[in-house]
C-alpha cells in the first residue's frame, strides 16, 4: 500500500523569514515575488539543517491527486542562493525528510533544480515550472511521469554540460507523443 505524508506538513510556514532560500529570493526579487512563488509551490521551512543563522528549505512532492508523497529538504546559502554541498558547513538540528503549481498552463518548463523553478516562476510566470530534482531525478521513461505533459508545449532547460543527455530524454518524451523541445 502507498503511504502519504500528512497534508498538515504544508500548513502556513511561520518560519519563512528564517528560510535561507527565501532570504536570498527576497533580496533578489523582493518580498512580494518571493512570497508568491513560495506560496504557489508550497515551499516550506525545516529545522533539519541550519547555517548562517537561517533554516533549510522544503520542497513538497505532490502527486496528481494532491497527496503529499515526500518533502525534499535542502540547505542554501542565504547570500549566494547556492545549494550547500557536503563540504559546506550546515549543522543538523538537534531534535529532528514532480512538483508543480496547480496552475493549468499549456506551457511547461522543466529544469533540474527546485531553486531554478522558483526563479523562473518569477521571471516567466506565464509558464508552469517543474523541477526534476537532479539530472537523473525524473523517471523519463515511465508513462505515469510524462502522461500529465500530454497536450502541453514542453521545453527542457538543461544545466550546463547536460544538453546531450537532456536531448536523449526529450527524444523519449517525443516518441511518446509529447510536444517537447530542448532549449
């Protein structure tokens, strides 16, 4: 049986002002836009990691029925907006886990990172942005994954150095009847 996380984990984020990614986004795009995309994508705050007097970011993975499947927790540097890597210093909290907006857009942009999806949502709000969660994060060959893209105009935006790999992924989608191009 499939188990889901309680939807209460998506409740109003009372610690957003301490969320390092929100702090960065707010500095770059202003509070209104940062709040808008955090609300749109249900991005939250976690005490799982802390650094630079701030907290980590949660990205919900919600299925097509609106059920919360997973929360991806990531630490960011509030000054640069860069994801913290293993070599960076982020402390574990001592008491301590294909998302897309609900907007029914006919244009879909797919990027690798969740942060990129948020930034693109500010810069190009007419497009629904989806993050794969990593270069291999999306199971491109599974019908259940690409089926919701049917009837949409999809553009893949690969990270630097990933063009050839994402062109292969586009071919998989195209062969399944998806209208897809690679930027």
